[in-house]
């Protein structure tokens, strides 16, 4: 059994390989890794299975590492030991011609982390990416498209709620807006993660890094979630996914499968188009919209950080677009 077959068999037996992961090149060993021997091959596998737990990070790093080793092969680097800081620096330099700075930094981080893993596994003596610096990138304002409060209300009101899919979509967007939730945390919720505590209802969000975050439920979101749960008859399935994909040819409106992030993104773009919103929004738009609206209405940055479960107020500040309107008003003073 050759290295590629062995690797694919091993990965398939312990970890279902999504199509995107396979497309990233993680269903086979890079040539440089395979030629370095069994220890290198198994250590490479362990990096993506035992070391990286988040599927999104695994996909992104898998694609980055695959691109790097493909570039090395194309530039006649024939041995793992021949990858030096100069080689990595040349790759980063070329990558900057086609990729944005954050993407370049992510590629370099993936390569650096992989070689750290190979060093501790005694596959290579030193990390060739350790001394290579990525491009300098300072950001004080996020690039996520943001809707105004009026546009968000327009979008929510445009969703037809005579169907379960409409009730589901309105409830999901409501969770993103009124709790500042990440789309991954919202889609990971179970029915039991919407629960009463005293006289109020709360949401239990499962954030990145295994963190559990509890947020009180806005009264409008209460209405959205109750209408959805009652119409879909989900209250008797506390361990089941809260937001589910539509069932196909089963006679039921919803399946038992959680809604995928790609499906949520397509739904949001479709709902925005149906509401006549021209801004090209995505799932993260509502996190930024909720934070901005909260701050515009007198909320504090400290509390916004707490609701959003950010480690630093600087991260929360990236979502604050309250100064956009001020800037526009000042520009209009240029009366020519």
C-alpha cells in the first residue's frame, strides 16, 4: 500500500473528509512529505487530525499548506531538508502579488505551525518559517458590510412567515442581530440552547475555542424563536439542531441535519435580494450591524464586547461603524 492510499484510508477511517477538505489537498500527502519517510507522513497527518480541531481552520490551513508544497515542487525543491528561510521568504514574496495581506499572513502562519509540529516530532531540526516575517498589516476598521437599522428591519419584514423556512430564516437572522452571534455559534445551537431562566429566556452559544457564552434574549427575538419552534414542532427535540436544513422529498419541512454555513450564506443573500437590499452582505454582516446599532443607541463598548464575547475591546471596535455617518456629513460640507 503506497503512502497516498495509506493516508487516505487512515483519514477516512477516523475523520470524515468533506469535499472542501479534499479539495484543499488533505486526502493525500504532499510529495515532499511522502518522500521524507513514514515519520514525516504520520506527523503531517497528526497535525491536521490531532492538533487542529476546528474544521474551518483545518480547511484553511490545509489549503495553505497544500499551496506551499505545490509551489516548492514547481520550483524544484526536492527534499524537505532543502526548505530554508530563503525558500519560505520567496514564497511569501510571490504570494503577496496575488493575495491580500491577511491571506498571506494566514498562509505563513499555517506553514510556520506545521513546521513547528514537524520539529517537535523530530522530522526536521529547525523551523524554516520561524524567522520569516509576513507583511505588515494594521486594521482599525473592519471591512464587513453593515446594514442600517432601517435596512435590517426592511429585510426582516420582507421575509414571508407563512412557511417554516421563512420562520426559520427570520429567527436565524434575528439571533445574529440581537445576540451579536457568530454564524458558526448560531448554527451549532441545539433546541435546548434556547431556555428560560427566571422570567427571561436566554441563548447558550458555543463559541470558538470551546467557550460557552450565554446571552439574554431580546423580546423581538423571543417572538421570532417561539413562532419558529411552534410551527416546526421542535420543542420536543431538545437535543436536536435548532436551525435545520430543509427536507427534500420526505414529506417533512425540515430534516434532522443542521443548516450548513454555506446554506445560511446563500439564504441570506437570497433574502437580501428579495428585500431590495443592494449591499452584498454575508453572515457576519449582522454581527457588525447589531453592534453598530447598539452603540448608536447609547450602548457602551464594554458591554458590546461582553455580549459579543470578544477578548479585546479593540476587536469590538472593528465592528463599530457609528462614525461612518459623521464622516459622510462632514464630506457634504464641501459645498461646491
